[in-house]
């Protein structure tokens, strides 16, 4: 049986994971609340726990409810003003924890009501006490998942690795207007990759772990899932490695929109200014305070900038939008493309034609320009 992390104070690694959940949701919610084409918003936490640890630190379901208020309850006010329905669904299969979750959520909402608006919560809350697969396969959930007019945020903080398999991942990837984060025990998969209990969920023969680089095990697992995405589908995947002792856990985030990827990358790069994907200096860059430390020239940034440069020179990239998207695919902030193209232009190698701009955020709104090679 998995350890009940809610019986003790959350360790620092769990707190980091919850911080990333919170900051990601904080970025995600207003995008869908203010989108006039989104009729309803659904937030699912499928492994919700009891809501609090032993010291009163908020777990994922109460973090989601807290973030849903916004500063001075601005999101609550927006929901009322725009008459938009927002639904929170919390599932916890352990009955005792599910019972505590309902109690803790009630106390949390009563406190919120007293401190803020003195009215009942405008969000709709539902609680389930079922196995994950049972909830996920329900007809009503499938209808929501596949509705292109509904915005969905799905949190899958599973114990271990067995719940989010290839099929679940593919369903999430193919769901419209859906962003998700799931947690996975990467070290366990690496350690027991040949065990039947692991192989039934993940095709571990497709995982090429390097024993000399244990810190990269979660990157390899993220790449495994990325290969499951249909070849012609525009989709973005990012990951974050969390080291605890000699073990490595990981988060994987998926979105079908550039804005979702931009926002999640900004959260991760703020946490890790070297490579944007770990709490353990995964590429062994020079640390802050050392002689050669330079956050603008880390191993990952240099590697991606060179790949972008070669893609431009080989005419694989012929406009700014495809260049910015390629950087996202490489799991870096898109501003790297602007750095590279300006350098090439300064060197007289290329010229930008059309609606020339140096914008590198909100890619879906940026005007496109073409990249031409200078005549010699």
C-alpha cells in the first residue's frame, strides 16, 4: 500500500511539486475564464488526498480552490459577471481520506465565505470515492473530456506510475481544450524496467536509460510519452524532475496550445534558471557564485540555440512563428529564437521580411514575418 503522505508534514520535494501545481493553475485559469468561446470550465483532481498535511499545509484540492479566488476574489467576480459555470471534481479512492477531504474543503469554504463575500461559493464542487479507472471511464467524464466548448484542467498526482498508461495519455492528448499534469515515479521505472508489473503499463524496451546519467531518467520517460503523440499533431509536452535523496520523480505537462506551453515553461524556468526542468542541476551547469556561471549560456540554452541556428540555415525554419514553436518543442522559452535570429541578421546571414518584430510571448497573437538569406 502506498504511503499516506497526508499523515505527516509534506517533505520539501512534495511542497515543490505543489508549488508547481499552484503556479501552473494560476496561469491557466484566467485564460479559460476570460475566453468567450469556452462555455464551461472543469477542474479535475483524480488523486486528491485529504486536502491537508499534519501541519495544515494545503494539498492539491485546497490549493486549487485557493487559486480559483484570485486576488481580491477577482475570478469569483468574473464567474458571476459572465455567468460561466466552473466545476471542481475531487476524487480520492481511500474512504477515510475522502471523508477528511470533504470536511477540510467545507471548513476552507466556510472560512473563505466569512473572510471575503459572506455568500455561498459560486463554484460547483463534486467529490468521488472511486478507483481512478472507474472515474475516468465514466460516460459523463468522457463527454466533458471530448467537448471542444469546455476548458479542462486535469491533475493526476498518482502514486507510482501505473494509472497513467499509454492509452490514458493518448486520450488526454487528443482531448480538445485540455491541459494536464501528471506525476510519475521515474526512478522506480528505471530500477524495475524489466519487471512484469512495470512492463504491463509501460513499454520499457523503448526506454534507453544511461546508468552513468541517473538524473536524466525522467527526461527519458518524458521523451517516451512524447513519442506517443501522433506525428502530425501540434502538441506540446514539458517535464520537471524532482530529486529526493537518490530517487527521481517527475511531472509531465501536456497542452495543445502554444499559450499553455508558454505559461508552464515560464513556471518551470523560474524554478530552474539553468535548464527549466529540474531541482537538481540536471546538466551540471556552473552554479550561481562560481566563476563561469552565466544563466544566459547554460548547456541547454547553448544546445537549443545551435539547433535553431542550424534549422534556419538549412531552411527548415523560414518564418518567425515556426521558429518560436520549435523552441517551445525544445522545452525552452521562445525568446531564444529571437536571440538567434537577431544574431544571424547582425552577421548579415539572413534578412527578415514583412511584419518584422521581436515579440516572443503570446505566439498565437504575433504577426508572422519571413526569413530570407542575404545575397552574397
